[in-house]
C-alpha cells in the first residue's frame, strides 16, 4: 500500500512539474500569433517550445500574467480568444500595425491593471464594458482611429492613474462620472472630437498632475477650482472654444 501511495504521489508531482500553461491559454496565444502574422514578427515564437520561452510572454505559476510585444511588427486583428488569457495583469502591444476593433472579450479579464494598445490602427469604439475592469490603473489607447464616445460609467475605474486616448476620433463629452477618478494623475484626451463643457467637480480629482484637452471642441468655462488641485502642473487647453480662463489656468497652460 505504501508503494502504491508513493507511486501516486510521485506521479502527481511529475504531472505538476510538466503541466505548464493551460491548453486554453496556449491556444489564445497561438490565435494571436496567427491573427497578426506571427511568422513575420520582428521576434517570432517557436510554437513547439514551452510557452514560457516565448519572447514577451510572462508566465508565473503556469499562468500567463503579462504580454509585452512592443514594436514587434504585429499585422492583423486581435482575436476574441484573447479574452481567454484570464490571468493577464498587463497587455502591452504598443507601436504595431494592429487593425480592427478592440475585442470585447478583453473586458472579461478582471485582473487587468494595464492596457496599452497605443500607436496602432485600431478603429471602432472603446468597449463600454471596459468599466468592469475595476483593477485598471493605466489605459493607453493614443494614436489609433478609435471613434464613438467614452463610456458613460468611466468613473467606475476608481484605481485609474492614467487615461491616455489622444489622437483618435472620439466624440461626445467628458462623462460627468470622470470626476470620481480621484486617483487619476494623467488625463490626455487631446486631438479628438470631444465637445461640450467640462464636468463640474473636476476639482475633486485631487491626484491630477496633467490635463491635456487641446485640439477638441470644448466650450464654456474652465472651472476655476481646478487651479486648487495642489499637484497640477500642466493643463493644455488650446484649440477649443473655451471662454477666457482665469489667470492661474493661463499660467499653467504656458
């Protein structure tokens, strides 16, 4: 009996040692490789090797927790199966040639802390369910062709530190819920097609250090109480239809 028990224990330990990344997660990575012409990446993957050896893939305890494929010549669209990478904390695909929409499935990865899809050719709207990702701290979507409006419930992302969506085609107003982002340090929405007045209560965003609003169609007054945010050292408002700002805001913008 002891021999049988020892054998079973050894077998379980051996299986644990070779288990590796789950087939579902591995297939999601292969789908990404296929959909973005992986054979032509600057640094490609050996699909016959262990996932942990694939450049840009971080594996911890047999789970894929980060994906860094910056400036790697990804050409194509992001597959919906990317949402099967349920353990991701970071996805960084900055500076590639990715087209199509942001897959809605990404919004099911509850533990995501950082999403960087900037400097690509993505279009369509930012998925509204992104507001379900309440662990998000960094959202970088600048230099794409994104359109539509910002999710009305953007204020649900209470851990957000940076929202950088400049140089897109985003329309509508800044949602009033944005004032709930009291951890936000960096708000960059310049060079879009945003309009309307700024939400009241932006002075409650006490962590703000930079606000970039230039080259939109904002109107009305810049709330003077924004000046009271202690750490705010940069505010850019040119190229809008604001009425004359207060002297303090002018100084911050120069």
